């Protein structure tokens, strides 16, 4: 049992240094994003391009989302307290949720504006629009390069990266729009592109929001529902049956599990060895580091031992 805690400790320590490293990357990304926002806002007003303005709105939401994400990462490094025994892990999911919702609102605003703009296109200063969009595009590539490879297994970082990818795509759209207007003078393309940008924003927003709600409802991680985990544990020689199992996600990369485990009568292994075996299975197979296990010699009651018997029938 003791060893398991040591493992947990080193796991958290590694986590900590990585989190600080992540925070640095996020600070750079936030500063760059905010500069892009100011550039595109001023550029959009000056050139009269709705596509640039919608992109500016998108970039502002990016800056805010990166800020929320950074704050959530900072909070998740804070130690647990006697009131918050899990620390601040939920902030990450809550941040992702807020993020998704704001993006949905922004997308709706863009559709509304684009519709009106399409009905009455206005004059656009193309060269300005083109230059600003190119700068935005390069800046987004820098941010993506900064956050590259960090989004795996962290919903909050993934939601931030999604924002930036959406942004990069919309910068490309604005650049293309600039070229089209330059050569054909077709002003309506600006509104059409805005709608495309809106759709990009909307899709990523809905996905992130759905994922966040899934975790906020304390569902089990997608790779580790109770039946799958119980079945896996029942395959161990020492385990006779599993009941009262709960598996839940605290945030996108941190899951917890509690269960009663009935040990086979003929098992000679000491309890701490059995616990160690079960915990290492849970970590390796399902990535569950936080467990509360109660080992028992006899089943409590007949109707609760269905988890393993179901497998034997």
C-alpha cells in the first residue's frame, strides 16, 4: 500500500514540473494572441472587412480561452485542502465548458452579422485586409508550434489548441478572401467567408462543450467504464468478484475509482501484495491512479456480486 502512495507522489511531482512548463508556453501564446486580436480589430475597422472582424472576435475568444486555460493549469498545481480534497482539478473542465459556450455565442453573432453583410456588401480596403490576415496567420502558426503536442489527454489544453487551429484556418480564409476581392472585386465573398469561420468555431465549440459536460456529470472515463474494469480485474487469479464499483473522471486526465473486491479463498498472497497488483493493473491498463479499494474475504450479499458472476455465466 505504501509503495502505491510513493508512486502517486512521484506521479504528482512529474505532473507539477510539466504543469509549470505548460504555464510558460501558455503565457507566450496569450501575449501573441492578444497582439493579433488588437491588430485584427484595428485592421477590421480600418478596412471594413467583416471576415477580419469575425476573426478578431474569434481571436479575442482565443485570448480569453487561453487565459482561462492558463489559470486552470495554475489552479490545478495548487495543493489539495481539507475543503477541496481533490485540489482544483475540476477548474480545468469548468474552464473548457465556459470556453465552449462563449464560442457558440460568438459563432451565432458572426452568422447574424454575415447575413446582413451579404444583403448589403460594403467597400473593403483589400490590401490592408490582406496584410493583417497574413500577420494573423503567421502569429497563429507560432502559437500552434508553442502548444504542439501538449493537448494530448488534457481537455483544457485541447480546447485552447482547437481555438487556435480554428483561428489559423480563418486567417487562411481571410487571406483567400483578400485575393478574391483583389482580382474579382466580389465583395460578398467577405460575408461568405465569415459564415465559414463561424461554422469552424461552432463545430469545435460543440465538441468541447459536450466533452466537458460529460466529465462534469461524473461519468466514467470513456476507456474505463465499470463493467470493463470489473471484467479485467476478475481475470486476475486473486480476485473472485468485484462489487460497489465507482469510476469517475475528475478532469480529462485524472480518474478515480473505488470498489469492494472479494479475494479468492485459496489465495496465499498477503493483502498489500494483492493491492499492489490491482493498483498496477489499474494504472497500466486504464490510467487510473487514484483508488480506494476494500478487500474482503466473503461476498457481502448475493445480489451485489453480479459483476463477476455475469462474466462466468
